């Protein structure tokens, strides 16, 4: 029995011992494991976070404090894979970075924002009021058009780099329009305000003031202003016409006033105030005939023509100025001499300091046809009388106004002060 077993154990045809099979399997398995682990180490990750499209790692100064730089605002954000992760970077892109496209897409869903808005009181004062507001680009475009109209800014200002940069800081989601689009928006605002004013003026009797003038380019202009009192007894004045006219004849003025009243649908007129030019009188006579049959006026247009009190006062003062024309001319020429060059103005300021004059106003020239500007010129000049005298002693080319000139100027200023 033992011989049989021993022969069987050493027989060349017998199968290999099972221990050897186990070792081969283990060796093959370990080789596969090393191969797979090596492939995992060399394989690049394919599903990175979206934050790496907007941030870039900087060279590590401290390996325990890794930083990433934002491509939009250059801010450094912690990006350590254990301490930070990608959450701080995502928070920065969606809430902190003002120019991040992720911020734009997040806020352009019409969500309600808490904002401060200006509230205008009846007295005309403004105050801040906290409230909820939704982002609406149409409201912003309308507000931009109103801002340019109120500030009288040129349309090209909207395309300047500084303005667009400021608007991007204020509201990154808003696409600033071009100058052509802004012009169209301004015309829409004009038409909308015109319809609103028409509804207010409908059924009311108003007072009209108008004037015509010629510009330095030799164009004839006409302006028509409507004055009315609302239900709260508040006086309003609105320009309802500003246009070119062919000439200053009375018939042309009358026809333009008639077309303006028809355009705005004004149902009645109390008075029309104009200056004392003869053409205005002819224009009012033409308008009386046209409006009398339409029941537009009161008392048969007997009191339709009102003469401008300010123009009458200006004529009275100008008549008085003619009596003192030489005295005023002497003071006016002295001011012209001082203002003619920077060196003369520097000499004059030195004389002011040496005379210890505390007035801070600057000497100014007047407009001869405006008495109020002549009043301001004389009122300021007489405070520097001693400085003018000192300048005359040092500059022999300067003609100093006489004592009589200054006395007449002071008397005239005292008279005009009651009407200024």
C-alpha cells in the first residue's frame, strides 16, 4: 500500500500540486493590480469643477496655503484641496466677483433685490426709501434717457469708456445702448411726456408767455411756455414749443401761436404775455380774431394781451443808465483793462491784498441790454475802489475812474437794489 502511494506521488503523469497553482494566481493578480494602479496615476481627471475655467492656480509660496487667482477681478482665493476645496471659489464667482459671468447668469433670472430708492415729497425734497425691486433693462434704459435729457449731456457720452466702466460697476447685467439707440429712447420719453402733459392740459384755461430772438448763427427761434395751476393750487410752467420761425413778423408769430394751441388741444387761454415789440402787438391782434369765434378766451379777448413787466422795468432802467452812461463806461473800461491779461489780473489781486480788502467776488463785465447784469458789475466794482486807485498809481497806462464816477455808481446801485 505504501509502495503504491509512493509511486503515485512521483509519477511523471500526475497533476502539479495545488500549492503551485495558488502561487501562480497570486503572482498574476499582483501584476494586474500594479498595472491598473499605474494607469490610474497617469490618467488625467476629466470632470474638473467649472471654477477652474475662471480661476488659475498661482505658484505656491506656502504649500499649506495654496491660492488661485480670479481671471475677472484678480482676487486671490484659497484653493487647498483639503482645507478649502472649490466652494470658496464658487461663492466668489456667484456672489463676490462683480464681472463674473456666473454672477450675471445667476442674477438675470428676475429675482427680487433689496435696494434703496429715492422718494420725492410734495415740498420737492428727496429721501431714501428701502424696498424690493426687480431687474428690468427697459426701466434702466428709460432712466438713462431721462438722465441725459435732464443733464443736457451729448449722446456720444454714452459710448465713452469711463461711462461704460462705471455702468458695469453699478449694474453688470445692463447692456449700455449706443448713441443712436439712446437718441431713439430720448424721443420716446419726449412723446410719452407730451401725451401726459396733453392729458393734464385738457379742459384747462392757461396763460401763455412767448418770445422770439435771433441766434449768432442768424437763425430765428421762438419759445412758447404754458403756465397753469393744478387742483392742489401749485403753479406749473411747461415749455410746449421751441422751434425755428421764418421771420419776426406779427402774422408769423400769430400763426405759430395758433398752431401750438391746436397741437396741444388747449381749450382756453386767459392771457398771452409778450414784450413791447410792435411785431408782438400785431401777432396778438391776429390771434384775437382767430380765437374770438372759438370761445377760447374770456371777456372776448379784451385782456388777452399782457405786456411783460420785467421788460418794462428793463426799459425804465436803461433810460436811467443813459443819463449816467459816461460814469458807467469809465468803470466798465477799468474792469476790461484788469481782465484783459493774466499779468494785469495778478497785479490787481496784489493791490487787493495790500489794501486788505476782504471781498472774495471777482470783478465782472455786464451785458448792456440787461440791467441786472449792470447792477451786479457796479455792485462788485465799488468794493474794489481802493484797489483800482492803487493800481493807477503803479500802472500809468491804467485810467482810474474818478470820485464822481464812484459816487454816481453807488447811488445807482442803491436805487437798483430795490428792484433786483
